[in-house]
């Protein structure tokens, strides 16, 4: 008989957010490893983000999904509360409590960046003696110093105050903590010295090969560019933001310098940045195009702030000629699209701080065109190395497709990672 798992993933599809990616990919395999999942999420009518109905095609039809309400924004906007973070909490608690009473779950699993919902884990543990596991995909209390904090200084300050108040209790009472980055483990062990090291496991996001097959079977289209217009299309998919500026400046500097030496090679190249903002169309601001213009390469760059559907992002990878990926000043940052990038088997240019945990992964599977830097790096040397890569990329032949070590990459596939998740779950209830 399978063990019962209650998954708290408020943004679960069709909301188009990366924080439910692990849950979505694991649902196809949980029962194979002895777990019967129920997903508790917010009804999409209460979401203020972009919906992604296509992604529902990647979720098994027999999965039990329970949708809950949230306080309508029409009631909370006058208080300056637009985020679903706070609007959903009362309903998540009431519905979750009902489900727990009806089903007697063996474990509760939080996989979300709606951090206040994790407070419910301790509440349910106290009331029903059910252990809970946290999946930390971003820091809750964040040490990174933003010049312009996401959501504005006041809202960000309030969210960080809540994190300071609740984080220690929530982390300490969790049965186990899964993290996408080893740096989160280091951060929490330094911050809360009473937490034992064996309470942590590092599991990356991973990727499902089925997503590429589903994209092809459904004949998914993308409308960011015409793949047959005679241009070479270089693509970056993911958020923008000031913490990426170091990597972006290195890249744009190298592009500018290389174009001055070989201007004709750049006449048929377009560089696309897609889905760079989490905000809706009205509030989204371009963060990459202005930087490109400042550095003299704005005519090569097109930025689309609005996020595309997940399967459309897969199609963008398939249609692209070259993929770009940029690291953050926040060394714990783990790009959620990294693993689909690899599975697309397209040529790729990547720029990361040498201490980022992603560098170890990229070297392990054999990425060829990886550029790294550190705080003491002479930027001239880094740009010079990148210019050599760009010279190859803009030649008639272009960069060759990376010959990745697919044997080592197998451990980043959804089936393997779900097995590891379930081993952690088993240890928590035994």
C-alpha cells in the first residue's frame, strides 16, 4: 500500500511559474516509488500571473488536484496587498486541514516560493503530528542586497521581516530540507547552527524528456521569432534583474568589441531575451534592453518581458540557433531552465561566477563554451576569451553542438530525481 503525500504547491499549473517545476515532473513517477500524491494549490482564477494551460498536458490525468480559493484582489488592493502570497493563506490552511482530517497523510511536502505557506507546516505538525519536508528553491530571508528590491522597498522589507520572525521555527521543525543549491544548505547551517547537516539534501530541478516529445506531439508554436527568416536567433529564456548585470556586461562588452572587428558577421544575428519579468504586462519593465543600448548593442537585442508558456519555451529552444545562459551575483542562484537547455542539445554560451555551484555541474557534463569570472578577474581577459567564442559563433559554421556526457546527465532526469525524493520521504516517516 502506498504512503499518502500531501503536496503544498500554491502556484501549481496552469500558473506559469518555475517554483512548481519539480512537482510537475515528479507526479509521473511518485506512485512508481510507493507514494500516492495529492496536490493542494490555488484555483487559477485567483492568480495574478500568466496562466499556462498547455502545461496541463504534461500532468498525469489520475493525479488528485485540490484547488482552493484566495481573497480577491478587488478587496485587498486598497490595502496595497496584491500578492497571492497573503491572499491564499486562510484558504490553504482551512482546505489543508480538511484534507488532513479526511485522508490521514503520512507526510506533507512544501514545494513553493510562497514562503508564508510553509508556516502551516509547523501548525499542522503540532495539531496532527504529521512531519513535513521543505523544498527550498529560493532563499526566504535573503541576504542579497538589492538596489531596487522586487516589489518595492516597503513590501520587500515587510516580507523579509516576516521571514526573520518565522524562518527559524519553520526550518527547525521540518523533518527534512531539500535544496536546489548547496549554498542554501551552507547558508542555513551558518544561520542556524543547531540544524544538523544530515537534515539537508541537494536535488537540482532536473528535466523530463517527455516535455520535448509533448511539445512535438502537440505541434506547439512560438511567436517570438520566425525561425526561417534568414537570421541566426540566439535565445535566453528566464528572468532579468540587476543581479545578472555582471554577466550581461561581460557579454555585451564582448559582443560590442567583436562586432567592431567583424561588423558584417553580426548583420544577420538577433539576440532574444524572453520572459524577463514576473510582473504582468502593465507593470513589467525591461531590464536587459536598456543595458544593451547603454553598451552600444541595443540594435541586436530584443527583450520580451512577458513570460511564455513552458512548452513554448521548449519550442523556442528547439527553434534557436544558439542558447545563452547568464549567472547571478547571488552565487546560490539556480536557473530553472538550465536542464532543458542541456537536453535541447543546442550550442550554448554560458557566463557564471567561478564559485557558482552551476559551474561544477556544467564542467561535469562537458560544456565547451563556458566563461567564468571572479571578483579579482581582469575583465579584459574574460572579454578576450568570450570574443574568441563569439568569433566561432558568428562564423558560417557557427558553434558546434556540445557533446554532453549524457551518462552523467541521466542523474538529472525527472525519474531519477523523483526516486531520490521518495527515498528522503521514506526516511522521514520511518
